[in-house]
């Protein structure tokens, strides 16, 4: 099992709700999720003047410690770690003995 002391991060999630009159995406009220583990990475691609930085990461959520359920409504949501915003691009539930052990939420 996982030790709660390894879960040091707090993230705020705002799910996409729909579109407003101008076609912009509207988001729900912020939901704080703690404790979680957020593994971040930054990759630089390109050469010389055409370099781009890709900030990707994975948020590990354990239902034993944070009572949330990750489903398709999370796709397109905004995740904030206190420093920057990330966009949810995918998720994967991990099972142990037929029950959900954790969720891996992929963000960019």
C-alpha cells in the first residue's frame, strides 16, 4: 500500500461545464483535492529559435485518502498546482483485488 507521507501535493480542479454565449468554455467551481502526488516534467523540443517547452505531468489520486471519482467528465478540466494551470488529457484507473486502488490523471 501507499504511505500517506508520500502524498505531499494539493491540486485544484475545475471541470469543463459547457460553453457560454461567445463559444468560450466555462468551468465549474474549484475543487481542492489533497493529499495527492503530482509528478511534473518539462521537456524542450526543437532547435535554435524554434524551441518549445512542454510541461507534462501525472497526478496520482488515491481514493483511500481523497474521496473523489475520476471519470470522463475530467477530460478537458483545468488542474492548478499553485504555480501553473494544466489541462487534463487522460486518466487511468488502477485496480487492486477488484477495487480501484488509484487514478493516474495525465495533464499537459
